[in-house]
């Protein structure tokens, strides 16, 4: 927002002007920082363009990307390590970032810091930008005086998450294109090809084979009731989305998502790798085990695995060891459990968890490389079956008509 102000400087001279700030309180704080005692602050009326109004709507606002958060963490690590004051650092990054959304968030966080809040508390006001794991790491860094190390660990965690997402998208690119091509071919056949053959068959008055009748009936239904089909698909997607937003729905969905053929075990490996690495970061930062498990469970994007992690925390609160609770969760292989046992005996659980995460990452790399190879035969078989059905449905009646014509001849 834009504000006009009137105030007095240190020599008593009246100063007037305009400045941008998220609130009148923030404008007053900025004026005091400049050495101007504000006498009056008024919001300046301004006419936004249609583009600005659209960008201010939640639907059209650009979200803060993972790359922007990584750059922010790297910059904060370098600047805080250099000893630059925190408020000055945040204000400078807010002014220099290329993302308007991130700039607005950093300005608000800086205003809260100037009001006396801690950085973790100020970031909690933006849960969509800073997740629970992010805030927990900052909280530990502030309490231990190692805020620069906290930002360094966060940048490493976010970089690993970004790389995993990129590799997963790259592995799924070919299967996605094939599925889209298959869907497009089905639409062309049902809306353009089969109606032409159906008109020819109806003129000849021949009895159609069962497979051809199914294809013609499907095509006629789509031609006559395509809007009902679209509405049904949209309604089903909306209902499933609302069901997934419920606690039980998300738990059930995430549970069966891990049981999907081919992709399910890979998603489980990725989630367990994140859990082990994040848990190790929490422990190495000095956070208690139970608190670390709570933070990691809340930061896990799979409700089913998150439930098992919370069960581990409950077991540890009852006095059980980490190894026992990990074994009862049924999430880890015997090799991983052995590594956790060694970590408990040697007092280096965080180091062992890093090794566990590296072990999972190797499996993830191998699974991502084999993902396209595993899906490709299934897609080829599906394409072959589709082509066979269409070919038999279209050409069987033609062969029957040809045979009947030769018989009459």
C-alpha cells in the first residue's frame, strides 16, 4: 500500500512525502528509522490496473517456488554468517528479490521482527510459505545461536527435495505423453471415425458383430451425452478432492497410494528418505527426539507414514527405545533397523540416519531410472489392445459384407 505522511525531522523541519508499506504501523516504523517523527499518515488512494487487480486475487497470484526459497536460504546463510544485522538483512532481501510475493512476505516478517517477535514466530504467520520443518529449524537456530547453520541445512534439504521432484517429473514425462496421446486417439476415433463407419453400416442394413455394436453404442453415447460425461468427471473429481481433505480420507488415500503398482514403492522410498534426513537434521541441531518426531511427522506429506511416525513418538514417550518403536512401525527393513541399533549404541543416531537416507536415495535413483522402463511395456500392451479392439470392431463387418457379397456372386 502507498501512504502519504507529514512529520518532523531531528532539526524540527517539517517533512512530507510518500512511501510504500504493508500497514500504517509499518509506515510509522520506517519513518522513525529514517529519523522522522510522524505527525500524520494517510493511505493514498490509487487506481490499480486490471492486471494488478487480477494478480492480487488468490487464484492468479504467483506462488513462491522452491527455487526462490533455496536462494533465500543461501543468501540468509551467507549474510548472517557475515554478521550483518538480521533486520537489515531481511529488509535488503525484500527489496532485491525478483518475486513480488516473496518480497511482500519478507517485508511482513521484517515488520514483525521490528515489533519484537522472533524470526520463527514471525514466519509462523505465513504457513503456506514456510512449512513446519522450516520454522522448527529456524527456532532451533535462534535458540542455539546458530541461525546461519540452520539456513544452510534448510537449503540442503530443499535442494534434495527439488532434485527428487525434478527426477520424478522427468521419469513420468514419457508415460504422461503416451497416455495423453492414447486419450486423444480415443476421442478422435469415437467422435470422427466410428460415426462415419456407423453411417455406412446402417445404409447397408447388415447385422453388426457384438464388438462393433459396443463401439458404435459408445460413440453414440459420447456424441449425445458428452456434457453429462464431463459433468460426471468434474463432480467425481470434486467429491474425491473434498474426501481427501478429510482426516480419514487423506489417511486412506495415502495408504493405498503407497500400494499402487510400480509407483507406490517408489513414493514410499522417497517419503522415508525425507523422514530420515529431516529427522537427522533435527537431532544434529540439538532438538529432543520426541519434539523432532513431532515436527518431522507434521512435515511429512503422506498421512499414513505420518501416523506411524507419531506412533513412534508415543512409544518413546512411554520409555521405549528408538529401535523398538521403529521395529513396531513396520516401515523399515532389517538392514535399516540394524543401522539404527548401531546409532543408538554409539550415540550417533543422527549420523546413522544420514546413512539411512543415503541408502534410500540410492534405491530412489535406481527406481527412477527403471520407472519409465517398467511402465513402457504396460503402455505398449494397452496400445496394442486398443488398436486390436478398434481394428476388429471396424473391419469385421467389412469382412462379413465382403464374404456375403462373394457368396451371392
